[in-house]
C-alpha cells in the first residue's frame, strides 16, 4: 500500500482528496468557504473582544456566548486552513498522527459546541423562571465548574475515537475522499472490523447530542410554561425575546448536524458523495459564520456595545 508500513499495516500518511469529481472546480468552490471562514474569524474574535472589554456584558449569558464563539472559531480553524491548502495548492498529504489529532479536535469541539448550547438554554431557564435568584445560582464559580465539566465530557467521550482508529489495520489504500479527517471516513479504509467504530459513533452522538437536546427541550418546556403564566403580554414578549438569539443558534447548529447525520446513514446510495462532503463542511462552517451575525442583530446589548466600542476607538484615534 502506498505510504504504508508493511509490518503494521498503518499508513505513514493519508491523502485527502477534497471533493471527488469536482477537482477542476476546487478553486471556485474554495472562494465561498474562504469568505465564510473570514467572517467566522472576524465575527467570533470581535464578539469575544467585545464581551471581555464591555463591562455591561459581564454576565453569565455573555460568558457562555464567549465560550460558544471560542469553540466555533477553534472548530473551523481545525479544518478550514487544511481544506484551503488542498483546494489552492494540492497539499493533500496529512501525516497519520496529524490526521488523528485533527479528527479528535473536530469531533471534540463539535461536542463542546452542543454542550455550550445546553448551558445557554439552562441559563435562559434560570433567568426567566428564577429571576430573583439568577445571580446567586449562576455565580462565577458555578459557571467555571459547568464549563470545565462540558469540556471534560467532550474530551473523554471523543478520546476513544483515536484508539479505535489506531487499532485498525489499513489495507484499502490511504486515499480519503474528504476535505478533513472524519472518523468514519478514515475507518472505512480499514480491512478490519469497524462495527465497533460505528456503534461507538452512535453512542457518542447519543451521549452528547441526545443528552444536550433533552435538556434544551426540558429547559424550553419550562420557559414556555413560565412565560405563558405571566399576566402582561408585554412581559411575555420581553421574556421570550431574550431567547430568540439562542433559538436561532440551536436551529443553525442542530439542523445541519441532523441533516449530515441522517444523510450519511440513510442517504448513502441516493445522495451523491460530493453532496455529502458539501453538507459535512457546511455543518462545521455555517454555525461559526452565522452565530455572531445572529447575536449581533438580535441582541440589543451587543449592538449597543459595538456602537459604544466603535465611538470609543474613534475618539481615541481623533485624539492622536
């Protein structure tokens, strides 16, 4: 096998083929992905900077938003530069261990993103159902603990993926028809039994995605009950409007995720392979691109913070 160690059947490197069948269009395909990545970088880094420097945003809701932005920008950075290298310079080779590292970070950060959305839903639940106890329930210590717990869960659930890949013998070549190292795309190159890989992939999806969706659903069920019981229509509108940005983020993240999940498992023969890869890339890149825009447009405090920061910087420049 090209690039393989003949004694262990472990390849020294893999070759990422980009989007098979559309190699001639790679340059044109790369342009929207590059544009989305730039928006994601600028938007999320700007949001983190704003939350750090604007005192009015030093609240649990915005701390979780900053964590979501950090997770998003880290997630897209773990694969987009490598993908653009494939499209622009045909840099298709990736070391075996580097492939495992990329695979781990992509899956871990995806799990982290889902966990942060769950924490944001719980934050809205506490804010609306227990407004007088909000500051005593969500203290800085509590926020730090739940963030560490979410991070630890993602790491612990995703680490087995690397060991499940390392145990496999690879004798079906080292060409991956993808733009990044995805767990099942790599596993399918093995001539060994990958049933445990597929089963554990489903278990990981349930442990993270299923668990988070359950608590998000429970939180919003309680929120809706609390909002409906408010006497004033204006109070109901005001209470629910604080959730609109988060609901948009849930739709942006979970709809592509479920679409990607189901097309891979049930649309393998009817959906062309290049469509699968497009969906897989959009699933990772669309949320980091749209989340800062959604929160910037929907959240009054962030809009005011941007305006205040802009004029502050303008005043500083005019004084020089």
